[in-house]
């Protein structure tokens, strides 16, 4: 039962206010000021997929082997290619990746023999439509372009 003297003197209220006041030191504030300040991401975090290209020629590193698609338990990767009659190699024509179904397990990345497919540390992948969650080759090569917020 509440002590009537404490109730009269508002002791409990003052104790609560003192606790709140004590924790106002900037060093104790843990709220992340996202999106103004981007949080650090763990080294092994697996986020937005990326289809890597050669840094000098900008040609895709993907050899259209389809191993990533076969490794994916969700079967959300579709690799399309056509045989080049001159080089006898398969040229990548499109690559789609349904991020809405991805569980970021990394099996596709591990299956890729040429490190073309990579799960990056980008985490801003929200869209306004379901269709926007299906990334095509261009988006996979360029990466997401998150909105920059200013204050
Ligand atoms: S991370 Fe896993 S679920 Fe996502 S595409 Fe790769 S293999 Fe499939
Ligand atoms: S495993 Fe790698 S090289 Fe093969 S299709 Fe997938 S991304 Fe391309």
C-alpha cells in the first residue's frame, strides 16, 4: 500500500524524475539518429545482392553458369543467357533476383565460382511495391540508391 506521506510529498514522482534526469548525459544516449547517421554494420552482415563487374572494363563477371540459381533453396534467382557463336561462351542477357523472398542465407554467393554474386552490407532495400523488390541485372550491377536525408 502506498505511503500517504510519500504520496503527499510526491516522493515517488521526484525519484522518477531524478532517474530520468541522471540519464540525460549525452554519453548515455543510445538512440541511433538514423537516417542522419548510418549505423555501423557487422562485418559478416549479408544484405543487398550485387552482381559484380570488372572494375576496368565494366563487363559482368558472371559466366551464366546458373549455379547460384540451383543453390538457392527459394529458387528466386533467374539467369538467362545466350550462346555466343564466336566465343562459344554463354553471354548473360538478364539476371533477376527477387529480394522479397530472399532469406540472405548466402548459399548463392558461396556457389558462385567467380565471385560475381555478392551479398553486400547495404541494408536499405525498402520499396513501395512488390514489383520493386524484384531486381534486374541493371539494378544488381548498380546497387540500390537510397534516399539521402538532410536536416
Ligand atoms: S541468399 Fe539464400 S535465399 Fe537469398 S538468393 Fe541466395 S541462396 Fe537464395
Ligand atoms: S553462380 Fe555466379 S557466375 Fe554462375 S550464374 Fe550465378 S552469379 Fe553468374
